[in-house]
C-alpha cells in the first residue's frame, strides 16, 4: 500500500508538471501571436492595396537631345494616366504626364521626351487608374546625345581623287563606326546634287560632275543601333584636280 501511495504521488507530480509546461507553451504562443499582430497591424489598418497594370517591356532609344520610350500597356485596362519621371543633368526633378486610352488587351506605349541635355538618364514610368491607385514603377536607362558627341566625329578621308574620261573617281580610306557619306557636287547642267555613299564602298565614280566646281562631303553616324537621329561630321571641301 505504501508503494502504491508513493507511485500515485509521483504520477500526480508528473501530471502537474505536464500541465504547467503546456500552459507555458500556450502562453508563449499567445505572446508570439500578439507580437506578430503588432507587426502586421499597420498594414491591416492601411487596408487592401490595389495595383494598376504597369508599362511592360520598356525600351529607350537615343536621339539628338531627345529620347524615345516604348513599351506596352498590359494587365487590365484600368489605366487612365501615365507619369514619366526623371532628373535633369542639373539633378532637377522633371516629369511628363500622359492621358491613357485603353482599347485592347495589349496597347502600345510610345512617347518622345524632347529638350534633354546630353548625358545619361534614368526614367521611371508609373500608371494610375481613375481612383488614383498606382502601378509598380517600370524603370529604364538611356543616353541622350548632342553637340559634344557630334563635335568629336571625324570625316571619312579620301585616299585618291582623279579623273577618268571626265568621270570623277574617288578611292576611300576605311572609316570606323560610320554609317555612310553624303557627297555634294555640281552637275554638268549646273544643278546641285547629293549622293549617299555606303561606308562599305571603297571606290566611288561620279559621271555627271562639273569638273570646275568643288566637292563637299560629310560622314553620317548612328551612335547606337536603335538611335532615332543621325549625327554628322564637319564638311570637307576639295577641288577636282
């Protein structure tokens, strides 16, 4: 009997110990839940966030003191306004606001931003619906070219200039990164003419040139493959021997 009584006391102590541990665990869980609720309460108070479809597949094409931004309006048709933001080369905040009209599931986004100083830019594009809800920003970088870039362009050089049976023949030296040349001359009937010479052409023959007049030419450059404007070297002028 004494042994049974001791066993009951031991079991009672063990049971009470389990109860105390369980209560502590429950208290800890409740405390953790309260802490978690405190962390997310500001978001719960703010309510549901509604995002508008952003401009997708954004690209930037360089130009002469301007840039072309292109992309697509997607993910719903609730966009009513689009705001483009950037900083000038003087770090002044700039923006351009556009009205948006959606007709299809996917609509083109295209805008040219003018009057930009030469240099590197980062553009952010955000759309808004009629209630002021905004999209996630779409970001794109682009370079704008200008007078500084153009002032460093070199004109293609002639290797040889001679007359062959009243035709003017020009042998050209190679030119790096150029697109073509523009040759200006006076025709045999007195009119001013211009021909475009591919940069890959190594010899040019002009059959209707007034040999008493000068030749003037310049070289045309495209700073990037997707650029929207041509840039030009200074003219070079020469007489015909």
